[in-house]
């Protein structure tokens, strides 16, 4: 009986077969890698297009000699542009809009798609208001930005407050202060009623208050003679909080949500609330970063009013309020 000779050409242990198998593995690995990166590139582009978000920011003021840090709206705008949002900008003055570009990074993921200015109370000289009250935002400019500029709805609206004199009692009387704050914060419902058709189904609305509003107003039916500006300020802020809560009640059936940032700052303080320790307050520079962060992350919490300070909520709880 003859023994069959094993063919070296077909031997499983042939070095040629091992080399061939290795080349096949390398080839399959390279093909798979190429396909993975091609798919990842397509997926990334699709996600980027799907996640392109549009925001309206009002009250944008660039840094200048009188306000070196700029407004809260300016910092929100700057951050969201860096994160890839498209933004419609509202500025109170034409020069704020014209000077905006030089205060922003040269390269951002997002872009300014439209810009409107005016219709907010102009700067105040002595006791005179140089602008009519009413709409704070030119709705026509917003519509052009949504429909013509990018053809999509607003995913977020950030309604930052208007300007307020550093020492209001030095230049304004009670009536002027009351009118000023009514015009600055009474416009919110008018603006929102106008742009409501332009909101997406899960839009986020951001308003601003102060964490000391209720303490200032507690037990005061009338305006204190010594602090009319501060009390009018607190009343306007309380109205903003009430509007925010009302918005959430009206939109409980959809995914839209409004939030009120109630931060405590040291600036523009005419009189402190009774038995309140000002150490619980922060500077505007300290408040800007958490404000921008909360706007960015969409604010996932159950409260409509969120204190942003150094422990006001804890202070109120200890005092039994």
C-alpha cells in the first residue's frame, strides 16, 4: 500500500499560505477602516445639519467704556456662536450692531444670520426718555432671518433686560423709574406673542430676574420713599417670573419650556433688603459664566425660577421663608 505524498503547494503549514492569509487580513482591515471613516464622515455631516440650531438673543451690547464687560446677551451670543448655533441678534443701538464683529472670535462654528436694532428705550438723559415704549424687537427683521436667511424656526429665545442707570435715584424720579422698567420688561409678552408662530415645537425661552426680588417686595404694599428704583426693579422682575410660569402652564401640552434666571448681583444696588447679607450676592462677572452654561445645557430642572448666587436659597430656608 502506497503512502500518499502531501502536496507542499496545498499544505496548511505552507509559508506562502500564511503570507497570503496575512495579506487578506490586512486588506480586509483596510477596507473596513475606509468604509468606517466614510460612514462616520457622512453621519457626522448629517448630524451637523440636523443639529443646526437657531436662536434669537435680545439686548446684545458690546463692551465699551461705560460697560466694560458688555451685556449678558453679548456673552450668550459669543458662547453659542462658538458652539455652532446660528443666531439672530437684537441690539438696542446701531453702533452696538456695527461694532459687534470686532468683539467676536474670527472663526466660529455658528454664524449671525440676521440682525435687528432699535425699539428699546434709548439712553436716558436726566429725567427724559428719548424713545417711545412698546415693541423691543423688530419682528420683521426676525421673520426675514427665520424665513429668508435660514428657512427654519427658532429653537431658543434669550430675552435679556435693557440698560439701567448705575445710580437711578441721581437722575430719575419715581415715575420715570416706573416707566423705564415697565418698558424694559413689559415688552416680553408683546415680543413673544409676535414671534410665537416662529418657534419650534421644543423651543426654550430664557428670561432674567434677580434672586432678591421677593425679599425686596415682602411686606411692602407701597413703594418706600427711600428706594423707589429698587422696588420698581423688583416688581418688574417679579412680573417676569410670573410671565415665565404662565408660559409653561400655557405650553404644558408641548415640549416648549421657559426658564427664568434669577441671579444675585452687586451692581446697580440702591438699597439692600432688610436683614439681608450682601455677601450672598455675586458680581456680574461671576454670574456670567453660570448663566451662559445654563443657557447652553437647556436647563433641566422642575423650577421656573433658578437662583444663581452664593447661597440665597439656603439663607432663605434658614430664616424660615
